């Protein structure tokens, strides 16, 4: 194994992690932004108001993106197994 191969595997692992977590993080960001705007407009400063909508939104985003996430993860795993077989 060369250093470049290890760096490539690490970079691909980080990119895979960002792609897998992206839909849930984006959902939490958009829901949090919407709730923050709502709280600013209505002047309601309740900190616990954001938890339930964010949890539900992240869960829904995860369920919607699950087939895509499984495809990304299996592709990454197959590429790793192919690298192991090539050694």
C-alpha cells in the first residue's frame, strides 16, 4: 500500500460520509432556520421548540434518502473489497 492509496481511501471515506449525512444535515438546517425565523417573527424564545420538528424532519429525510444512502455505501464497500482483492 502506498501513501497515495491510503490518502485516496481516506478522502473517499470522508466524501462518502458527507454524502450520506448530507440529506439529514440539510433537513435539520432548513427546519432550524424556519423555526428560528418563526421565533423571531413571533418573539417566542422557547429553546425546546426546535427539538421535535428537527427530530421528525431528520427521520423523514433519512427514510426518504435511505435507498440512495444504501447505494452509496454499497458502492464504497465494493470498491474497498476490490482494492483488498487487488493487493
